[in-house]
C-alpha cells in the first residue's frame, strides 16, 4: 500500500512530501513552498526526482516530524 504525507525536516523545519510503501520512505519532493503544502497535491508530487534524498530521509526518519496541515 502506498501512502503520502508531509514531513518537516529536522533543524530547518522545511516541509517535504513523502511517499511511503510497505512502511518505508520510497520517494520525496521538497523542500516545498507553503502553497504546495496541500493534501490534494500529495499524489501529484515528483517523488522520483531525488532517490538520494529519499534514502537520507528513510535513514533519519526518527528525526523528522509529521507536518501539521490546516483543515
């Protein structure tokens, strides 16, 4: 199963779109501008543009925070 979330980077607080498959980060897009942090856009992000960043996020995922979006 594939799911999508916004996560905030440790230190900078920059927001990234995260793709999760079978419990692992498999793609990301970011950092994002405020206008891009919209739930409806999550499936449309460019998750495969930076596999190195996805690996870095997976390796450090305990340091990241789920982004709180406004309803």
